[in-house]
C-alpha cells in the first residue's frame, strides 16, 4: 500500500465501462512522515475520498480488481482508506532532536 494525499480529480469522457460513475483521483505519494516524494498516482476512488485527504492506495492490479469484484477490470490503483493519523515514534524523535539542536545552534545529526 501507498500513503498519498488527494490533490485533484481526473475527468475522462471516453473510458472503459468499469470507470463509468466512479471518481478518478490524482494523489501525490507521501513518505512515512507525510512529506511528498515527488511522485503521483491516478487511482480509482472506492471510498469517497476528497481533495486534501491523506489516503491509503492499493497499487497492485489484482488487489484492485478484487476490491471491484471484477477479474477483468483494467485497474491498477484504487483508494481503499482515509488515514486519520500515522504514528511513527522515530519521526517524532528526529523532529525533537532537530528542534533541540536548532535552539542551541548545533547542526542536526541523523
């Protein structure tokens, strides 16, 4: 699964029938701490996600087809969850260390 943030939608007037009536969303990829990585995905929305929301994206065709219950669906990426929070103790530790070092004028060490 991929962590992403919905940045917009994709409109398609000519498409495969499986897309009919479903939203296609543009999502930027995020790293574990929630920062953009520079990549993006176009994913079918299975849950009603909206712009600005952090989401879980299943980026594997067979799994996406299982969610859609259609073995022949030409879909690779599908949004399957809205993220409320990501808890990574090591990220908080690094942020705390950087803040402390910045207060005392020392360079941050990783």
